[in-house]
C-alpha cells in the first residue's frame, strides 16, 4: 500500500506539470485545427483524452490513498 501511495505522490508531484503541458498543447493544437476547418483531429483527441485521464487518475489516487 505504501508503494502505491509513493507511486501516486511521485506522479502527482513530479509528472503532473508534464501531463498538464501535454494537455494544454493538445488543446491548443485541436483548437487551431478546428478554427482552420480541418477535420483530422483524432491525434489531438487521443492525446487530450489520455492526458486528462492520467491527471484525474493521479489526483483521485492520491486523495483516496491519503484518506485511508
């Protein structure tokens, strides 16, 4: 249990800025493509979805493990 908590804390403290940058850059690229009228946005959608899931997963994991 302590190893899992350490893993979540490491992700939340050290990797969260990287996840946030990936999320923001993917969002900006997606908005640029949409404003130009391009329809091939699957790559940006995949990066947005994965980075959002990792961010929420890390936050909820740390919260759940620190409450127990």
